[in-house]
C-alpha cells in the first residue's frame, strides 16, 4: 500500500537524512558568504540531530526490528556521523555529539534487545563495548585532525610573519645603505641590488 511504501521510504531509508544534510550543504555552497565557524558548528549539530532521529526511526518505525537489523543500521549511521564529524571539525563539539549519539544508540539497543530477546545484558554490554570502541576511535581521529590543522595553521602564520619581517628589514636596509645584496650559506650572491648595476 501507499502508506507502507511512504513509511518504508521515510522511516527506514537512509535517503531522508542524507537529502536534508546535502540540502543544507548546498545552501552553504550557494551562499558562501554565510559560511562561518558558528554556521559550520550549527550545521554539525543539525546533522547529528538528523542522524539521532534516524537512530530512533530505525528502532521504532517498523515493528519488526531485531537487534541484528538495528546493529546493521547503526553501523552505517555511525559511519555517516564519523564522516560528518571529520568534515565539520570542532573537536570539542563533535566529541560531545558523538557521546550523546552513543548514549542514545545504547539506550535504543537495550530497549530493542529487551523487547525481542528478553533480559540479555551480555549482548547489550558487548554492543556497548564495540560501539564505545568505535566512538573512542572517532573522537581520537577528530582530535588528531584538529591538532594537525592547528599545527599547519600555526606554521603558515609563522612563515607569513617571517616573510613580513624579512620585507621590513629589507626596506630598512635599502633606506639606510647604498646597496643591499642577498647571499647564501656559502657567501655567493643570490640576489643583486639594482643600485649596484646603475
């Protein structure tokens, strides 16, 4: 029927959150001047909320969810949140969103596991341990990428400052001296002064 096809498309398909997130990315692409760090953080939070909603839909939308089906769905949802976290950056915010998503995921799995199998705390513990390991790995990756990008930015700023300092010293020497030349480590002239040629 049409209702079951609609429910299957909206609640069980991964296309809805992907379309929502992709649409938001397109809006930012169209209006590039609106892209700010705060805007990217808002996009990151909104994306995580969409994926959390997808977790809830995959747990409750159809009455035939088994722990195995939920585990399958949660793995690809987590992969999408990991890519999003790497893309959007801000390790503090992304780590917080990973932890909130992990808490929701573990709660939903315990509800599904309890309603289908009974009180199987071993399976919930095993699932929590595997998901916790993946969340820890994702947090480590996000923090490593942020540290690398900060290190790269710091080096870029230092190079720009050294270039500006060299230009200022060069201008000062040009103003004070008759001619200024640049030499290399073996004291060969690498840049001649126009004042020497004239």
